[in-house]
C-alpha cells in the first residue's frame, strides 16, 4: 500500500481508468495515494481465441523455435494457461525469450521464465530491430499475441529472413456494461472527469466507439475539458486518430511513468501564469 501524501495538484480530481478490471489494481493504488477520485469503466476484457490450432501446432514442433516473443502480459498469461492445460507442464525454455516491456517481463517472471531481451522503447518496431541483432536469417520465431494486433513485428522480422509463426492466444472484446457506464460518466448532469487514462489502442477505439453510440456526432464535445493520457506512442497515435488531443504520454510503458505523466499535466495547470 502507498501512504497518502500531502494534497497535490491531483488531489480531488476525478480520473477515469479504462484498463481491464484484472489489470487496473496497481494504477488504482497509485492514484488513490495521490487523493484522486477514481472512476473505473473497463473498456476491454480478454477471451480465448477462436482457435488454438496455431499454438498447438507450434507446441508439437517446439524444438524448431529459437525465440518466443511476448508482446503483452495478457499474452503471457493466456499462453501459459493453455500450455499447462494441454501439456500439463511448462515447455522447455527456448534459447531466446523476449518481452516488449517491463510489465510483460514481470508477467514472465511469475511463470518461472525470464526475459532475455527488452527493446529500448516498448513498441514493436524497436523490439523487431533489437531481436534482429540476436537472430540470423532463417531463425524460427513464435509470437503468441492477440488475435487482432498490429503486424509490424511479424513484417519486420520476416523482411529480415526469419520464419515468424503468429499464434493467437486471446482476443479482446468490449464489456457488456461499458456503454451504459460511460454514458453515465459523461452525462450532461455529471461533472466530466479531469482525465481519462488509456493503456492501449484498443481501449481508445472502444472508448470512441461507445461514446459515438451513446451521443452520436457530439461525443467529442463532451471531452473538451478532459485530459487524455496515453501509456505510450501507439496509444497516443490512436487518441490523435480519433480527433482528440493527447495531454500527456508516459515516458515508458509502466504505471509509475503513467502516473507521473498525469501529475505533470496537473502541475503545469497549477502553475501561476507569468507576464
């Protein structure tokens, strides 16, 4: 637990968290310690993929793979849960295990594996470039990931002559109650949140889709005084693509960096104007 601190610029501010319910605990804890009034509307939930065939085929030919690349903590959890169900054991660790960022690496540590490789910046482009320095053309690489995801990593590795096998290990959906919950948060009679925190491009897309459904073409007008905070560059681009302004972007894809970005927004507004 974090001890409460003296009132700062975020004290008493209402902040909307859109992260999946099972992943929002750490963020909620950090913000609560800063006196934030937390509003939680999960905009994403994780389900099994339509088919496990790609992963099962990879497991049947496991020795072929020189590297396994995890691009999310969800991918780690669902990969190992399915493997345990099918094989009743953890497979032999491949020569190279990669994670896109610290949260994914932490999820790996819980399984008994550790990440050999993290990219300098936590995006697929940087991960592909870093991985390419460690593997030779012709290497087989397994990427357990969401059923729908950016294909930059696979394309970059394939362009370098590697054999990339994509194995969907989960798919995301909008929670059934999310639309009504968001409508209540942004109803005209309710004070708008000070900020909305987005932790993936999917949460941005679901957010805009639901608000458009609830409020039609006026949905952006309800966000004029709301600060959109992104966990990283991909999420920031998704916010901008919806015609919204990015108030801040975390310096790295971690909860402390995300909270620091939000604090920076509030601190800038709290400074007295000069001149």
